[in-house]
């Protein structure tokens, strides 16, 4: 069975994973030497095209890029063709679902300043931790940028570009993303 041999690779890369990890397709999971990557109990990671009918563009990628980077994924988390890429820290709470093709990036990938980019100065890449609370849902094709904090029970709309701090029970959508309502409350499109 595919999952069993891949779990051996995870152990060799010092990825901590819990009981009943289910892999559908072949993900790319890399823990850089000196990084910390943990995946909780009962998680499902989908990486094959038909494993999520929203249509996955690529396999799930979970990566600590530098020594000292941390990714902590809670229990019962579902991930579909997403990229979770840490140079600093990303935490994802229990029972969170990450929709198809979502990107969670705690860094800018390249320095913002032109001179630093030309020198490929990796020390000048901007980073800030990301924290995603428990029981969140992140819709397909959303982009979660560095420094984002989502409280428990947040819902992120499909295609949203999210940066900033959002209280628990918020429904967030748009580019740039903003709170459009709180869960359990009705609201109009005018933000009432």
C-alpha cells in the first residue's frame, strides 16, 4: 500500500505524524534539517486529481524551508492539493479543512527590495508566523499570507487573499479579504 511506504519516508525526514494518517495520492512533504513538522491524529491529505472534485492543480506540498521553521498541523485536519510553506511558523488547529489549491505562505519567497533580490539575499525575505484556529474552513484557491491570524471557527471564502488578524467566528472573503459577517448572524451584501 502506498501510504505505508510513504510513512517510512516521513519518519526518515523526522516528520511527526499521528494515528490514522490517510494519504490519497502522493504528497510532497519535506522537513528541512533542523525544522519541525508535525501532523496530528486522523488527518487526511489529498493529492490526486480526483480526490477532491473541485479539481486539484497539484499535489499537496508541506514544507519547512529552513532550519528552525515550524509547521504544526492539529488533529482531524483535511488538506486537498494545498501548499503549506514555512520559513518561520505555521500552526493549524484541530478539525480545520483546507480546500483545494489553497496556499498558506508565511513568507514573501523573495526579498521585496530590488537590490536584495538581485543578490538573492535569503536573509532579507520577509516572514511572519501564521496561526489558523480550530474548526476553520478555508475555501478553494484562497491565499493565506504571512502574519495572518484566524480565530477558531473562521470561514475563508474561495479565492480570498487573506492577511491580518481575524476574530473567531468570522466569515472572510474578497481581495483583500475582509469580514463580511459573523457566523450565526445574517448580513446583507452592504455589510449591515
